[in-house]
C-alpha cells in the first residue's frame, strides 16, 4: 500500500479518536451518579469556598479518571469561577517536589524553572492563591504512587492554614481502597474528605459502552454485532 493510499479516507473508520482509551465522550453512560457526586463535592470550590477533599477509589477500568476529567472540562467552561485546576498524573510526578512544580508550571509557567526549592515553590503558590482568593483544585491521579505522600498531604493542607484568603482542595484517585492505611496519623488528621467508590461495570453495561463507541467510531455496516 502506498502512502497516497494510506492518506485516503478510511472505508472502515468514521472517527478513530473515539476508539482511543484517552477519548472522553460527550456523555458518559452508566456514570451519572458518580459524575454528580464529583460535581457536588467540588461545588463549594467553584463558588470560592474551601471544599472538602475528595478521594475516589475503584479498580482499573471503572471510569474514575475519565469521569474526573469530564468534570474538569465542565469546570473549564464555567464563567466567573475562582477555581483553578491542576491535573497531576502521579505515575510521572511521583514526589512532593514534582507535584508542586507541576502545579506551578500549570499556572505560573514563567516561574517554573529548575533551581527553585520546595520552600520557594510553596511560597510562590501560597502568594498566587491569596492574591485574589483563588481556590486551587489539585487532582492527584494514582495518588498512591507518590513516594513522600505524607509530606505532600501535609504541604497542601498546610496552605489552608497559612493563607488568609482562598484555599486548596484535593481530589485523590486510587486503585487501592486501603492506601490511606499507610499514611501517618498526623496526615490523616488534616484530611477532611468525602469518599467515592466506583464499582465495576456489569457485562451488559460494557456491551452498551462498546456499542456506543462503535457507532461513532466505525462507518455504517463496517462491523457486525
């Protein structure tokens, strides 16, 4: 097959993107209650209030990350919200320093340079939040992968004590329901959180999800049932 043939319109796919595991559908079927729970937990933050932290649990493939990213996209489209979002993949940003640097990179990119220590990043972050009473929502996906998690939790919760206006709300996502058992009691005492557990999909629900994706991804009659 020539390159010219490869670039021609596909006879099979109408939109390959919807078949990607990274695709976020416009509507997530069978997850309305979970999405509403995330929205409800973050509602105070969107109004400029300090909300409760949220921890989301569930096995791989239950839609935890997708539902959270779906809500993040909703928030980005809201007018006049004081909430600022940082989504952090903790498999990549797996230390307190890396998480702080990622947050700074998201919102103060000109400051995100090598050489600044954790204290410098902390002070810059607290000043940025306090200057106009922002609420920073930090989404920590696979939070249990952070090597110095106690230090990170202490640092993020400490911000709320050190500033006079604004605040930080954490959303932690984990495959391990028991990950908090490894935390220092002092870290646990600083967490004021809601919890949300994602159950596994039933077979009929998986069928409907795949069917929905296939209807968007493939051209009519390209595949059979």
